[in-house]
C-alpha cells in the first residue's frame, strides 16, 4: 500500500479505518465508566470528551456500517437497540460537562453499554470485517473514500 507521509492522501485500507473507530469506541466507553462522583474535576473533563465522541463521531461510524457495509440483521438490530442508551449517556455527560453533579445512573449505564458494545464490536470484527477484506480492492477503496467523505462534510 502506498503511503504518502504528511499528506491527507495516506492510503489505508477500509478495515484499518473501521478498526481505528472501534478502538476509539472502546476508549471512550471505558472513560465513561470512570465518570463517578468521586472523580472530582476530572469527571467534568471526561464527561465533555465522552459527550463529544458519542454525540458526534459514534453516529458517523454507525451510519457508515448501515449505509456502506453489508451487515447481518443482528448488527442492525443492535444499532437500533443501543441508540436510546447512547442518547441517555450523551445527555448525562452534557449535564456533568456543564457543571452538574454526576448522576448515580451514569456508571451503571456506561457499564451496561460497555458490555453490549464489547460484544457488538467483537461480532463485527469476527463476521463483518473479514468479509470486507475479501472484497476487490476497487470496492474497498470506494467504501473507504465514502467513510472519509462523511467526516469531511
Ligand atoms: Fe456497529
Ligand atoms: Fe462497528
């Protein structure tokens, strides 16, 4: 693969992009589980980062999978099922970011989402991503470029 350093035209495979998204999901949901009342001022900073990630970047990843990838019904159903919990997480984090107290429900919600997302990401990495790797290069490039274009909007 051609890599032009110092340029935005670095050639990455579509699966590399998606795995990088999954690493960010794991990072930010783990961060969410650590937002507790005794985290002090760090809670506000972390809540801001978690709010931003799940309000802005996470929906783009879900849209990529829904619109660009062949996904099994289970994966689509998970996306639908996770949405209300993600919305609650974003709302709670926004309140903490604005200086409010850490709600007692935040940590259990984050832990539940962490369990569900961990399973979901593992299924995608086991069942969806290997199939993508097997697509012809032109098709992988088309999907990768569509993922990038969504972020450039
Ligand atoms: Fe997904
Ligand atoms: Fe995913």
